[in-house]
């Protein structure tokens, strides 16, 4: 009897340990959307003044979030992750629509900080964060997408649009950061050539939100 007990005790301890691990993992990944909302809100509030390094202002992040929720988008692409502020707003909306975000960043330190921020906000499960050159990664993506946020090198904005637009579903939304429209509906500054091109496309209906960093919002109406 003593020998049998000696053999069974390690098995019992192992079973108990596994049960504790499973229980802890289940508790760590909450299935309650309200818990996730609270976690994301707390994270954003605690980092409100800490977003530099080419991140979007909160007003633009909120706009991206609201566009996704309103249209129930589920397949999102972000070109230019930086350290993750916009990605958090996008993924937060996707957590409510059942979607996922692919985000691309070329800078290794920014990518690393972004993935840490995604984890801290509780949104890693909704984000596929890729490290590499968007010039080659973006054209190679299969799609389709129903939401795109372009916020990388401005000199390549037109190339990104040309690469992704055929993969954007009709009814989908293509957004671009740091653009503006001046007199005659032409872009000002570094965005001028891009904005002229964007506004010339007959299958896109484009407006610009200037409340934050300048955000063009284009809905695809036909192929």
C-alpha cells in the first residue's frame, strides 16, 4: 500500500499543478468583452501623454476605431506600426467585430516596443505584427482587406495605395495619415501629389478629417 501511494503521489501532484496552470491561463485571457474594454481603456489612459515617435494623436485613433465598429470591418491592414498607438485603437475595435489586424513596421526597436504594448493592452490575440520592409511585404499580402491604415513613408503612399486597392473589398475603407487638402481640394505640403492622385480615383469617395494629424478617409465604391 505504501509503495502504491508513493507511485500515485507524484501523479496527483502533477495533475494538480496542471489544473492550476490551466486555471491561471483561463483567468489571464478573459472571455468577457467588458474586462478587455476596461484593460484597454486603463492602458490608453495611463499612456495618454507618452505617445511620441510618429504615433497618431488619440482623436485619430478614436476615428479609426469608430470607422471599424460602424462598418463591422474584420480584415485590417496597418502600414507603419510605430510603437503601437494606432494599432491598439484598431485592434480594440476588431476585438468587438471578431477581426484581426496585420501591421507592418521596419524599425526593430519600434516593433519590439509595439508588441510589448499590444500585450500590455491585452490585444495581442487580435494582432499579427510583422517586422520588415513594407515596400516588399505589403504588395505580397494576399488580402482581401476591408480596412487599411497607411502611416509609413509618405513618399511611398501612392505605391502602397496601388498595391492594396485591388485587394480592398467594395465598401471597404482606406485611410491615410498626415495628409491635408488646401485650396482647390489639392493637398498641401508633402501630401500634395498623393492627395491629387487619391482624389482622382473614380472608385473612391474621399474626405479629410483635420481634427488631428490629418486623416484621409476613402470608401471604395466599385472595382
